[in-house]
């Protein structure tokens, strides 16, 4: 096949080093913000107020008690004063940053791992990324491209994820995973990794929001990704975003990689500058730091990012940017990890930084970080050697579903925090409540329309897609606060006794108080009869009393009878 290299010209910072980031302009009367509530009850109450004030909800993150919403300035002021609101911050914009063997595949030592004899054929048993899922958050992927035909693309989100009219995401995906075939290019992992695609940028590559990025990151987690690739940037810190990437790194074992930014200078870029994310700068074919690559104390690694040839739409193109450097690091991490999937994200990160080619000032510096990525040396640092067998991933152990509940009247609270996963983490909780209602999240509340016995089912999913469920019968009861109704009260003389009788509309106890003397029977009945011995010539003033099973008591009287 004839190979044609051409320089792609686009009009956005993402793909153009020299382009200018467009400034998002919100409608004058509205602001888009992230609101964090004080617990589930606070969220429910505040959400009602928010919707009454004209708020438009974009995303709702139940496990964070956070919503992304646009609302008028007056309503925003009201929400700031709401006692159920914990914090409000701007929903920050996020932007894109931009068969031969591209020089980056050689420069990162990827080919030395899977084609040690340089014969163009993947060596038998060599790590190729197989068994590792990489999630790409970008402008989609042209899934029908000739260089992706045998790549394991396991899915994506939302509808349209498998098309890419902008081309940026397809270029990134090619650097990561283009097939080692007779066509076009080959990726750092030669078609070995599995890909999951989250499309957050449209056909023009225009900016998106931090809430969209948080939603995308959770989609990656739920798809079982070990590595997340983000060739995008934004100017401002987001506490919610920072929390989520810390959560993914510390609780779910995910390694997130992002572009350091394309505008040069020393300013921080996000999400790259969060501690839980690897910030990637760009170098050229001579390992010189690109003029556009940001240099600051958050840069962790550098990789080829100048004139990178890769898949683009339905063809191929050269592109430059830290966007192009990022997938080199992403793919190198997946390639190294695939040699032993039981290694942790911290081990992979330490191996990548500890083996990087140290350039510039000795040790870590703001231009190169720890240095240029060197995948083979990272594997050697972890004890792997060429020809060593790849350690297959251990069989996944299914999770265990468990939950507790507490009902007050018709409202029940459910808690699945006792559910566990022995070899990973839980990524989803799905509830059915036996009344047609459903919910997600580790905790949930439901109010039933009527008392009764309901079958509640919880299904949990772990980070490798295994499910477990449990069902329980929940008895929902309405508290009884209604006293029995006493009717047909009579007293008649019978020999030496006075017999008192009456009826009630529900089973209840039998009590007579006559001249301040109490006679009782605790058996619950509806037809009541009790006798006392009479004294001739005495007038008896009496009351009858009945209490139901719930303790609700009815009293009738006073009445009188002369014996």
C-alpha cells in the first residue's frame, strides 16, 4: 500500500499547537455549576428547591451527592444559602489538546518488547497489551478504519462513539492500538489491548465540562478499564474532579494519563495536574522538549508528540501536541501491565517513572519530568526479561451481594455497604424494590404506596464485570394509631352477679372499672363479657375499656346499674 504523510490542519488548540483555546460563553442569565449536597436526605430536599427555581440538571452523581446544573443567577444565590448544600463550584470547561512504524513506537521501546528481532512479526508469547482494557476519553473512534479491524473494541458511550468526524480520538487510538498488519501504521500495543471509547467531544472538537469528564471517567471504571487516556486539558482546578481521580487511583486501581497542555509556559493544566493523574509532556524525534509542551512541577513523563503519524478519520495523518504524547504513555503502561496483570497501578507508575530516559537537568525536572518513557526498561525494572512467559491474569472471583434495611412506616432505607469483592472493587449497585421502582448506588431510599410484603433484590457488579445478587422479603407496615370502636354496651343482673357485655370492631382486651374496682381479661376478642359479684342495694357506676394489639385504647362510659 502506498503510504502518504500529510499535515493535518485544524482550527483548535487540541490539534494545533499554535491555535487559540476558544473561551466558552455561558448564557447571561445562567451559570453551570457543580453542587454537592449534605447526604441523601439533604440532596432530595435541595433538588426539589433547585428544580422549582428553574435548574436544568445535566449529570447526577449519586455516589458523590453531586449534580451538574445550569440555573439563573438569583437561583444560584439561593442555593448558596441553602442549608442542605455543602459546596458549589464552577463546572469547569475541558478542551482537546491534539503500515509504517511511527518513530514513537521505536522511541518508547515498545517494539523492542513485542518484536525483538525487528522482523515485523509479533514475537510469540511477548506482551502486547492483551488482557488490559484502555479507555479513551476523546472525540470517538472511526471503528471501521482498516487498522482497527481486528482490535478488540469492547464498546463505548454514548450513541455515536464508534464514529469520529473530528479525527482526534481516532489518531489517539491508532497510536495506542493500530494493528500490526500490512496497512498504514502500527500502535505501541500492536492491536493487543482492548479498547473502550467514551465520546465527549463532537464533530467540531469544541470544549466540554468537568462534569462530563467525571461521568466519562466513571464509564471507564464501569467498563473494567485499567488505564484511562485523556488527551484534553482545562485551565482550572475542580475539587470534584480531583476527588474522582483520587478515588479511581486509590480505590479502583486505575491508572489515569493526561496531556500536560499545549500552550507552553508553566501554568497547570487539568486533569493532568492532579496528583492521581500522570501528566505527559511532548518531545520530538530528537528527544528535545516541544516548544508547545507545558513545563511545570506536575509533568511526570514525556513521550513523542511532534509530527506523529497515525490513523485519522478513514485515512492517516501527522499531528502534533501533548495529545499525541499522551497515548504513547497510556499504551506503554498497558503494554507493561499485560506482562503481569496482577501488578498494581502504583507498581506500573513507579516502573515507568523509575526507568524513564533522564534528560535535561539530572533527576526529575519541570520540562521532562522523570524523563522520556521507556517501556522495555520499565518491564526489566519489574523483573521481566525478553522471552519470559506472560503471566495470565488470575481468574476473577465473583463479588458477594449483601444489604441491610430499616423501615419506618412506608419509607424504607437500604444499605449495601456490606457487599464485598475479594479481588477487586465493586463498580455498580442496582436495586429493584418489588413495587416497580429501581435505583442505583450503595444506598437507596424508597417510599411504598401501601403496606405489604415486598421482594427487594440487589445486584452488584465488580470491576471485571462479574455480578452477584441477593433478594430479601421486606415487610412494610403502617403504624396502627386507631383505637377500637366500642358499641352495644350492656349490664344485666344474673343471680349473684352483674354481667357486662359489649362489642368492638377489632380484637381487643376486656376491662370493666366499676366503683373504681378493675376487673379484666387480656384475651383479644371482639365480643366482650365479664362478670362481677353484686351487692344488694348498691348502685354501680362503671366504664368499659378495650385495647387492641397495638396498644390503642378505647373507653366507654360512665354507665350505672343498681343491684
